[in-house]
């Protein structure tokens, strides 16, 4: 089987690219021929990673040639508005062309539908509805995302599959607890880990509510909220 991912990809420093990188590595260990089509950057393309997404005519030509030569069985799009930016329209154009001319099954994983539907309103609804008609299956990471797409975009629930995030295997097999306590001056202290950036859409309200409960019920504790990038 041949699978083509359309996604951001390292060295881009964001979560979706890393997510795709881990999926590619996992599939290759299972003998799947998996490649990535990503955005044109200063980094050179390779056999597995084609950096061809661009509005430039020469790259559009190269991209179409690559698709024809690789001839994937499945195209799996990793999607968030913030990743594609000015290429959102280009993605729709390519998908319509491929669905019309090629016998390829198209899947899409929506990473941030709740956030995008809330912030972009009717524009996001229209785009999600358009891309829905060009895809055979939709994947989301949470049940809440599935419910939101169904309620606001009219997408049939049976078409939406919930696949939660998997477990990330760190490259360095090092117990980081003592390293981090030393780095941040937390020796002999109890540490509670909050997973997520200090950002409005990453559940910061849950963190604040949790600390409020702690302070009300354990008055003798001392609390400190730290950003993991804090020096």
C-alpha cells in the first residue's frame, strides 16, 4: 500500500508536523510505502519528503508530476487553517482535480475544528463543508470535535472517526524528573504537570480552576506556574 500525507513537516516547529513524522516512521516499520507532500521551504526535498506545495507554476507542475508517478492508494491530509494559510484554496483545487481524475481514497484529519469554527465562523463552516465533499473519511482527535462538525457543518456522524492522539516515544531514554527539578529549582518539592502551552486554546482555564481548588482545600501549599520554556 502507498500512502501520501499532505501536511506540515519538520524542520517546521509545530505539533502537526511532528505528529505526521511519527506516523510516517510507524508506517514504514510496517512495510508501508509512505511519503509526505509539504510546503516549499529552503530545505531540500528527498525521496520521502516532497516540498512542493507552492503557488509558483513550476512547483505546481512538479507536484502534479509527483502525484502521477507515486500514484498513492490513499491521500491523508493533516489539516489546520493555520498550517495551510494562503494554500487553503490551493488544497481545494488539487483535491477536486484528484477526485475527478484519479482513483484515490482521500482522508483528512482535522486538528482544531472547534477552535476554527469558533474563531472563523461562517467562513470555517463553508470551507469544512466544501472539503467534506472531497473526502471519503474524516478523522478527529476528540468526541467533542466530532459533535461540533456534525452540529455546525452538517457532516454525517458515521463519516467522522475519532482517533485519539497516540503515545509519543521519546528518542532519549532518560528519566527527566530530576533533571527538570534541578533546572527549575524544584528539589524536594511536589510537582504537578500540566500538559499544554500557556495559550488560550490549550485549557489554561482548567489549570487556573485546578489551582483554585488546591488553594481552597490545601491552604498550606505554595504554588508556582511555570512555562516549560522558562529559563
